[in-house]
C-alpha cells in the first residue's frame, strides 16, 4: 500500500512507521517480515525512540492508514462497505492495555480500531456519494452543451 508517498508491505507497517523518532529506528522496525513482528518491534521501543507526540497522533495516523488501505484495494473496500451499519469490534483474547485500547477484551475496551473502521466506512460512503453526484452532473452538463451546439448549428 502507498501511504505518505512511500510503499509499505502492510497497513501495520505504514502505521508503525510513524512511531519511531529516528530514521534508522524506523527502518529497523520496517524490516520486520510480517505485521505481527512489525508491531512487536514497535511495541518494544524505548521511550526516547518514540515520537514525542505519538500518543496524540496515533489514532489520526491509523485512520489515515485505514483510509488509504480501503481506498487502494477495491476488494477490501467492498468487504468493509458490506458490513452496512454494523458495529465493528476488534476482539482481543489477552487482557492488556493495547488490546483494550484498540479493541475489546470480554466486552470491555475502547475499541479504537473498530471505531476508526466505522469512521472510514462512513467516509468512503460519502466519497462514493459525492463522486456519483459529480458523475451524474457531468453528463447532464455535456448533453445540455451538445443540444445548445446542435441548436446553433441548426439555426
């Protein structure tokens, strides 16, 4: 996926790339061969290696990563949209702060991944509606222009 002008192997890589303060630490994190290992590497960073505003920016970054992911992959977009208006939940099995922040464990937690997915789902719907309206306008304008041209030619 493409995010912030760079290609990443997974959305998790794109998200975790924002956590590291130093470029060499970022590249080390991104060398992880799987989403779970990139998350593990990023979770293990020393405090001084983490961007100082990470706690304030991480949810916005994830929202933007998710928007990029679901707009760049039509199959995933269709899957997300197929959930309708259902409440989406990241269900965790291990009760810890990370799982209770990004999801729910035994029905308890902030479920931020679910919340962000629902926001992205709504944003994609709005984009699709806006694009459909624009497409709907263009042919009408073009056909009016053509009929005006035809009238001018005929006159």
